[in-house]
C-alpha cells in the first residue's frame, strides 16, 4: 500500500478583529453540513459566520474529491 499526499489550497477572507469564533463556527458547520451554530453569533458577526460556512463547504467538497 502506497501513501500519497494531497494539498488543498483555500483563500481565507480577512476576518475582522473579534470575529474569529463566529468564522470558525461557520467553518465547522459547513464541514459538518449543519446550522448548529447559526443562532449563536451576534447579528454583527453573521457575515463572518456565513463566510466560514462557505469556506467549510468548499473544504468539504475539496476533501471529497480526494477520498476514494
């Protein structure tokens, strides 16, 4: 059995100071295909959460391409 390495390159948008947790929750929800954390971010953090969701979905799709 041979092992190979694959790289996934993603562009991560600028995250405003203090919005990291909302962004990371979005990434997790995008990867797991859930909206578990959608109600948690403050209204002003919603955009960071949505950017995280988009990145998580992209990451999930890129990983899926590599899994056989």
